[in-house]
C-alpha cells in the first residue's frame, strides 16, 4: 500500500474509536483509493499483455 493510503487508513482507524463521522468518510476515501489503484493496476497489466502479444506477432512475422 502506498504511503498516502497507509496514512489515510491509519487515520481512519484511529478516528473510528471516537465514532467520528469524518472517520467514516476518510475510511471510504481510503477504500475508494484502493479500488482505483487496483483498477489501474489491472489496466496496466492488460496493456502490458497486449504489448507482449503484439511483440510476439511481430517476432513471428520477422
């Protein structure tokens, strides 16, 4: 987990003990950031796979 997400997550956990509504918002933000990070990682993997497949085709044609 990147440092910013780790910080958000830690702050949310700490504030949750006080039942602070901001803690819930912060926790939701941290979770949304994690989901977005995972989505971006999946997209990068998809693009890298496509690049590798194109490279294989070009190698076969050469």
